[in-house]
C-alpha cells in the first residue's frame, strides 16, 4: 500500500478553496465508476463538523494528511493517517482489491455540496428573464417553460443534463422541484439514479394561479402525489427520497395543503416549498389566508423538522420563532434573490433564532447551477447587508462553506448512512 509523504501542504484554504475541485466524498458516484470496488483516499481533508459543546454552529476539521475509506459506495471511515491501519483492518479486512489514491499537496478532499433548492425543469432558462419580479416572472417565462414537460423525451434530455451539470459542480445531494407531471418527475428520478446523485425529488402541487392547461384539480394533485411517493419508494433505493412539494401558498387552497400535510404524516416524507420571497407575494398570501405566511403552512401541518423553506427573506420574528419551534429549516438562495430583485435574506438573523440554513442555487431564479456560485452570492449579500448595519459581521468563507455542506445536510436531514462527514 502507498503511504503519505508526510509533507505539510502549505495550501491556504481560506484563500483558495473557491477555486478548487471537489475531489471526493461522492460515494454514490464513486460506486458508479467502479461497481463497488473498495477505495482508500489519502490526502488533505477539509470539512465541517458539529460542535459537540454546541457553542458554535460548526467547527472546521482540517486533516493535513488524512484518509477516507470507501467500501461498496459507502464512506466507512474518515480520520488521521496514524489511525489508518486500524481503520483499514476494521472496515476492509476481507477486501482483496482495494484501490488506493494518494492526492497531491495541492489537492483537497471536501464533502460533496448540498443544493437545498433547485428547479430541474427551469434549467433551460438559466440566466434568462430577469427583467420581471417573481409573480410576473412566473407567468411570463417560468410556467411557459415548465408546461413543456408533458413531452417526456424533452424531460429526459433536460433532466439528464441537469443532473450531469450539478454533479460536475460538486453537488452530490440536491433537493429538486421536479415537474407538475408525474411521469416527467419519475424521469428525473431515473436520471438521478443513472448518474449516482442523491436527491429529494418532488412532484409539484399546483391547482391555481397558473394557466388553465398548467394546473391540476385538487383531487388530482393529491392522488398523483400519493402515486408519485409510492412509485419512488417502490424503487427501494437509498439515493432518492420523494418530497412533498406544494409550490407556494398561492398555488393551492388550504384544503389541498391540509391533505398534503396528512400525506406527509402518513408517509413520513420531507417537505419543500417557498416562503416570504417577495413583498407582493407576502401581501397576497396574507390577504388570501388572513394569516402570516409561516402560519399558513403551519395550519396545514406542513411545518415539520423535515421541511425546507426556500428564501424566507421577509419572515417576522414571530414567524422565525415558529419555524424554530417546529424545527423547519431555510434554503438561502442569494443569487435568485438578487436576479429576481426579491431582496436580501439575513442569514445571521436566521441563525440567531436557531434555524438551520443551507444554500440553494434556485435555478432558474438563480442564474447558475453551481453551489460555489451560490457561496459567492451569499458572501456578497451578507457584505451588502453589513453596509447598512453598524457592527454587523458579514458571513466569511468558512461560513458559506458550512452552508454548502453541513448546513445543507442538516437542512434536508440526511440519513445517518448517507455521508459520514455531514453528521
Ligand atoms: O424562485 C422561485 N421560483 C419558482 O419557481 C417559484 N414558484 C413559486 N415561488 C417561486 N419562487
């Protein structure tokens, strides 16, 4: 077996991690490449972990010369080189064929990124149509594109491309809004399984506020969601989980949202939706339901510890307290918040309420499917917020690295065996 050369790397991670590759900790992709061969990676490892004392949001672990052991697509152990032999004996004792990869000092192993909010069908519109605010943008560009996914060949083409592209950007876990259409949504499931990404995939629920040929009836939306959940679960695969996906509070009536809340309980599934993204949207929600935005979802039973809410720019203190009580988390989508001129989300304020936060590209509200790009936008938004507030401490590189990795994993509540670095 090869050994580490023991040299110090001298690699300045705070300065240069944004330029680097995401090398490893992509267990599912590793598995695809070599059908279950066990592997050991040796090199510098950089990742966030929870602080056991809970005094800080995360602590950085920077192993100069560490190892990762991968056995049949699962990360079995991560540690320091002096513990490698013992870990190898424990996890790979009966393995004859182990591939060992030694990284150079200029390479770094980091966890895969988690995109906590991305609309797969909107991928062809990336970078287009930012001359309108949210509600007009939906009508002028977004629904028109999303309607096309009745065409399953088109769906296959786009969804394969989205999954390949996000994996190339280092996104190993994604929380996808799929299509209104069940069959198209299942094609996204197939694409994710084909390329070995892990994902939460939701068939969108929408019965109103869109063109007549692009909504479902209240009966259909529940029936087809149940069918979608059962179809995904019947694939019996670890990589993909269904997620209940009411588009936003203006897309449905309360009765339908309550029924979705019942499905969430019945199947113990995650939930994703939008919240408080745009001032006109918030006003319309308040006047439609006579309730604050977060309370609308709460009334429907949709605020759970497995709920991810995208945006959350205009939530009041009372709403943030409610989210915190329910254990629901927020997907921060800074690029989209800028492109659609929605506003600036104050992540530090969310943290102060004890709310978990991850990062979302929000394609195509956001112009890029890259989480590194979302990290840059998160930094820019936070710096812009600091201009108006004395003593405001903007997010730094490590904070946005946390949001893109461990923060995102906590947002979507990954299962224990999904990635040992993100627990
Ligand atoms: O950024 C967004 N993208 C969408 O597709 C959407 N639908 C409702 N609210 C939304 N916000």
